[in-house]
C-alpha cells in the first residue's frame, strides 16, 4: 500500500490548512452570530457566501469529485486529508462546496445523469448556485433496508407520479434547495433490488409539502431535516436518474465515496476535539495541579491519539483500495470505516466534553455540537449494525470458500 499524496494534493493540503486558520476558524463565531440573528434559521449567513467566494478564488473548490470531466482530478487518497482538514470545522465542508448531501447528489449526477440533467442540475450545484437534498428514509419502515421503502413512483403516460412520505430529508429547508433526489418503488413485483428507482424532483413541484423540521438531539440544523409529504407529485419521465429499477445500485454507488468522506471528516472532528481537550487540561487547575497532570486525563489523551491514528490509516487504506481496485473491492473496508470513524470520533469528543466539565455541554465550545453530530451519524447513511453485518458476512465468506475448495 502506498499512502503518499501526489504533489498537487500536498500543495492543496498546505493551502487548505492555511485557509482554515486564516478564514474558516475565525468565521465560525461570525457564522453562529449571523445565524442566531437571522429571521429565517435556514438562511445562509452572509459570512458563508464570503468564505465560499474566497475558497473558490483560491481553487479550493469541488475537490471531492474525483472522476469524469466534472472532477477535480484528485484520487480518493488525495482527497482524504483535505476532507479531514475541512471536517475540523462544522462549517468547513460547506465553505469548499464539499458538504453533504450535495456531494453525494453531485456524484450521482456526474456518473448517471444525462447531459440535459447535468446541465440543469449538476452545473449549478458545482457552482453553489443551488443546493439539493436526498429523500430516501421513511418514518414508517426501517429504511436501512431499501426493500422496505414504500414511496411509489408510478408511470402515467409521459410522466411519473410520486406518492409517499419521507423524513430526515436533509437540506430541504435551505432556501437555496432546488432539487430533490428521491428514491421510491417503480415495480413492486420486480426482484427485490430491482424495485427501486431514483427520480429528480424540482423542489417547487406541486404536491411537495414539508410537514415539519426535525431536530437532531435538540439542534436545529441550518439545512433542515424535513419530514416531507409527496402527494401526486408529477414530473416528466425524463426525470428518471439512470433507469427504472436502478435505484438500489445507484444508492450503493453514491454511498461508497460518501462514506469515505464522512470517515475523513470524522477524523477531523476527533482532531478538533483532541486539540480542545489538550488546551483545556493544560490551562485548568484542580486539586492543586493542572488537569493535564492527572493520570486519567493523560490516559484519555493517549487513547485518543492512538485511536485517531489507527482510524486514519484504515481510512487511507480504504481510499487507496478504491483508487487501485475499485469501489467493490473496498466494500469491506468502506463498511468498516463507517463504523470505526464515528465510534472513534464520538469517543474522543466525549472525553473532551468530560475534560471541559460544564463548558463541554454548553454552546460555549463546538464540543456539544460535535457530540450530537457524531452520535447521529452512527445512524445516518446506514446504522452501524448494517455495516457490521457486511463486514462479518465478508469475513465468514473467506472460510466458506476455503472449506468448499
């Protein structure tokens, strides 16, 4: 395995590190203040527009897209440390136009969209002229199993008609959200993994109703997590993405790189939390000496560093495999990093919260928000248990094949 980053990636790493220090970290407090003062909790704070313009001017833009004519020309391995750096700030990924759910949606459009779909939706997403959301999860079924999805997509002449209810449709309350990529059932009689299809639905299509904005551990996200009702939502048949029955395969293609992105951003979460913890325990005195001199605190710091280093290497291995052998060959590793990344990030953040005491559970630091995000992401994009199931199945297959050889 070769984890050496290309010269271009090394240059981008240094430039992004400087940009984070000079612009993003100082912009966090401004972002929070502007958001708190805004009449609409989902409106884009002016400082974010300014940061985006600066990032784009410096070429730190759309770096996540690794393939095709639309891509930045980086490998997954090259992008990994950039995702980590951006992940050190909650607002970081959006600054560089590398935030979910747009990244996954742009991956889908770049890989499977028609030229017309790409011109209408992908180009403005790459320009950050619009935002998008992804509607898959449903409140009435266990949506980690795509076979359970109940939203129906019915062909009616030259149109498709959608009926169903989704929730945690992240991004739909952003005023700039113009596109919904929806997953639903087109043929309930088809084989299990050929029943689903994806549809491109303009946000303003009649029949799309946001019932409520769902919080995440009490936090209201700027992008919003909508519970959405689709009632006789009609779109042209040309809105199908890929083709009928390809929804499950497209979803798997969307989630492969996306899970690596999540994992590297989680490394960034953990690094930010570890830094805050170290600075805190060096400054705080209890029982006559700095907290940093307490044995249990030193163990927290040591375990955190060890776990983060192990995680980073596992993620880099996954990225390298995706580049050299393809996404399918890296399936076990990608499943493993989805579990490991958020476990490690959550554990490190939890220790940092404990080291901060009362301040750790307040909004005076970013830790409480990182705690909520790292916990919620152990469910999003498939719960840990689904990925553990994948890893275990692949591990057992080695012995089944050996026993039958």
